[in-house]
């Protein structure tokens, strides 16, 4: 029986939000990363960008207060902070490609120990037909962080020696925030930043199947 407890999605979002520095311009990818917006520490100014042309997003709206004319790239209703703005998505992509984002937080199907990212297709029939803005974000942001469960539903590690799914970007991921551990990707491989209480280092390495420098 495991002696450790996984981080919940909200706990993981809070963990990611802790590391976002004051004044950062940040894109939160579709899915789990959008939860980070609800956990920005009080008093810290973080300017959230969405690739469909929004700057200055706030937390998710309260139930019953959704405005579906105001949505993020994942079609989720959002709020806009004072001073926030809407603009053409071509300008948004220029922002992403031009190195103006400090951090992007993306989901992933696989990440290699050296930071290769596969997050847009598993090759399954009926999968999304195109990569969207993921390549622009992964390469354009000053730092790319991945937020995901460490293991698949089958218990296989999403952190791998070499990605087997189509690549989004090469050596672009700086950090992996998962439900069991936070890892740094380097040219030499993985380094541990932190892990959940009760999870032994050797057990984490066994789950991942790769060496992890302490």
C-alpha cells in the first residue's frame, strides 16, 4: 500500500502558482493549467494571456455569473481584471512568438527527461487534427512548464527517455509539475525539485523509469 498521497488538481495548481514570479506574463494552456488562475497568491501581480486574444484574465467566474462572450482558448468562461484587454488573435500569436511571455504552462501526453514535449496528438483515430498554438507557446515563451499527472491511467510514466508521440517542441520544457513530484528538465536529464511526503526517491525513479538527480 502506498504511504504517500497524490496532489489533487487544486493542490497542483497552487504549487505551480507559487513559482510564478511577480510581474510575470503567463499563458495557461487548455485543461488542467487553467486552474492556476484561481491560485495566484494574494498581492502578486501576474498578467494572464490567452491565445485567442486576451490579456489580464482573472480567476474563473462564480457559478451563475458566466459570460460566454468572454472565454479563453479552451472555450471556458473567464473574468477580466481591471486594465485587461481583448485583441485580434494575430496580435496574440505575435506576442507568443516574439518572446513576450515569461512562462507558459501546458498539459502533456509525454515529456522526455531532456525536455522534449509531446502534447497535441497521440495518433489515435479521432484525435485533434492540428497542433494549434502549442508549438508557438512551447518555443516562444521564455520558460515552458508542464502540468500533468505523472502516470497514465494504465500506470505508465508520462515522463520518458524519448517521446513516442508527435513532438510539439524539442528541449523546450524547463519544469514538470506533477501530482507526485516537481522535476527540472536539463540537457543531462531530470533533477528533483520536490516530491510528495512519503514517496521515497528510489520509488519515484522506479515509477518514472529514469534516473533523477537529487
